């Protein structure tokens, strides 16, 4: 354990706490809506306005429909953007010819596989934490995530954090550049967490840990640009971002780190110009979710009233068993000597005036926001290929405006940072000789808008080929007008899940055709040579026989 003693009221620690309070006050206008969304759509989250989340109340909505629809939407984003079954990203340079150069193409393939493997469950929790982030985006329109490398355990730490713990700030261009997380640990947990070289816990906290105190201590993790960057400097001062952890005990700074890339992520769904926080599908579905909650509550109250109506009695002595009326039991004193009923149910109209169709329409409105009909049908048996492609196109078209933002602010940044972490750790070999030193390496990913357009092109191309096949039956010239290579490329690109290796390039196909033609020519030449040799032999044999005669 490092014996360093931190300075009390360190200016950097005080600044981290002040920035939390400042940014938290700016976020306050969004918190009531977020709490309402959490109550009805994402109960695991919530309690955004509270300063002590240790005793927060978990909400229990009366309907599971909004929760299921939101979860289905998140699963659709997960499958489309960061599907572990596909190679959902790749690397490349701005020079297409350099990318196709075989040594460079092989190096890019190695880099792709190294980074892809770093996201696997054996060394990272990326995929599980990413799905949790997509659930937050589906409900609240944004998510908070963080990553770092744990050299000791040889694992990457990828976590998704509660939005209630994180506040952010943006620059003049609307990009998130500052991030403050407020969280709590027990003294013992803090001792385990801050035991790395350079960490410094205040003596008071160490005393609490030794006494076995279980109270919660508040910490602030502040990530911000390094305004005093010294290029080539040693340690945090030579890194682009500072990562400071402050403790409320004595306002001390317990950890100082630096990062070459920003280790925190705050992907957002739909952000208006100049706004820090986004809105998501959950905000759009909130009015219908509220109506659904009220309808369910009214229906349950009416059903309960019908099953257990209020009893009318002349006085307290009418029901001797403390007012309890049990099914199949005898209530003494409920009738008088003449047989008149003294205990009656209060007459009330238990009809609430809501039809099943009205309730169903509210639920359908919620599902429409989360595109539940498309999500729930995709991949099911009994659906034709054309129907499946139409649904895929509809999904991509609806996501396109916002899905690319998720890729920009989360997935692409995550891939770029992971490459840099592996590069610095010596896990990725250097590029081949001949590649310019200043050639930038870019993260390639498929735009959702481009995928939607290609899906539409694929449908139209299939229909066109079917029409041309019918025309070819009437006139063979129609089939000759179709560029088969171009059609194959359009159909391949229209299905993002198809691997690239199943379609050969035009150059490789031409080379194979030339090799096949040369092989056929060689076979024909050999056959002709064998036939010529046979004919010469026959003539020679005939001449020899004639000479002998």
C-alpha cells in the first residue's frame, strides 16, 4: 500500500466537486422526465435527482409492455451496430490502392482480428456492457460508459454506468469533452480500489477502514482535456486527457492519471443544436406509457372493487370479526330477526368506460415508437426472404439519422482507442515496409443510411433480374444486356450480414477465366498433338509395311 498522504482541499479535487455540482444543476431540467421514463420503461435506473442513491426505491410498473418494447429496440441496435457474430468494423487508409496492396491488406486483416478478439468475453465485458448502454439509449436517449486496461489481470475493463452518476459538458461544436462521475464506496472497498502506485488515500479514510466502518464515502472521477499538455512529456502531463479522482474526505485527490484518448463515452440518440443531452425513443413513448399505466391502474381498481366491494353496515357491532368477511364463512348479526339484510355491498358502477380496443391502441402506440413490430418479426420462421429484406430496410431507414451518431460517439471511438491500447502494448505488429509514416489509419464502418439505401437497391435489382429473365425467354438478347458482375456486387452489398469473402473480385474472376481458357487451350493443343502424332505413326507404319512388301 502506498503511504503517500494527499493534500487537504486540493484545488483539483475541489474543482472536480464544483464541476459536478455545476453540471448537475444544468441537467436538472431533464431529470423529472428521466425519472418518469425510468419508472415506466427502465425500472433498473432512476433516482436522478437524489444525492444519496443508496436507499433509492425501485419502481414496479403495472405493465411490462413498454419495458419489453424498449428492450427489443435495444436488441435491434445491438444486432445491427455491434453484432459479435459479424465483423462490424475494419481498418483502412484513405488510399484505396494501398489498402488493396497484398502486404498491407494482410496487415489490416491482422489488426482487425486483434482488435476484434480484444472485445471477446474471455478478455472483456464489452458486449454485455454495450447492450446495457443500448438499453439506456433506447429509454433515455444517452448512455455513459468507460474503459481501461488492467495490466495485472490481462483484461480490458469495459463498463456501462448509470446516467444518474454521470454529468457531462460539451465544446463549441457539441462534442462531449468533459465527464464527471459521482459514486460511493465503503472505506474497505476504497482501500482495495486505490492501492496502485501513486494513489494516496487520506488518513481519516484509512482509520475508518481499520475500524470496519460500513458507511459510504463519495468519490468524484473527473475526466477533462489537459490544457497544460506538454508534447512528449512523461506521465499525465504528456497525455491529451487528465483523469483525476477526488474524495470528499478532506477534499483530497486520491489518484492522478492521464490518457492519450478520452476513456469515457457518452453516446447520444437525438441531440438538438446547442444541447448537451439528447432525447430517445423512451421520451417519445412516455405519454403513451403514462396513459397505459393509468389505464392498467384503473382496470385493476375496478376489478378489485368488483371482487371485494365495500360493505355497508348500520354500526360497528354488525360484523363482530373486526369487519372481516371471508368466502364461505358465516357472518353473525348480518340479518335481523325478521330476516332483513343488515350487511350490504355498496352499489357502484365498476365499468371504467375503457374498451379493449382503446387499451390496445395505446400499447400499439408504444410499440410503434420502439419499432416493435419490425423487431419481433425479424428472423422468424415462415417469413419469405423478400419480407425479411423489406423489414430490414425499414429498420435501417428508421435508424439511419441517429445510428450513425452512436457509431461516431461510441463504437468507432471504442475501436480506435482499443487499437491504440493494443499498439502501445506491442500486441499489433508494425505495418509493412513501404507504408508512409504519416499515412493515417481510419476506422471503417457501414453507415446505417448507406445500408438502408443498398437494401432498397437490392430489392429493386432482384425484381429487375426477374423481369429480365422473363424477357429473355422471349428474346435472348435481353439477357445479354445485363451486367452480371454489377448485379452480383449490388446484391452482395445489399445484405450487410454477408461476408465479403464469398464474392470474388472482378479481377480475380477474370484471372480465373483466363487461367481456365489457357488450360482448355493447352488440353486442345495436347489432344491435337496426340492426334497428329498418331497420324504420323500410322503413316510411318503404313510406309514400313509397304516397303517390306
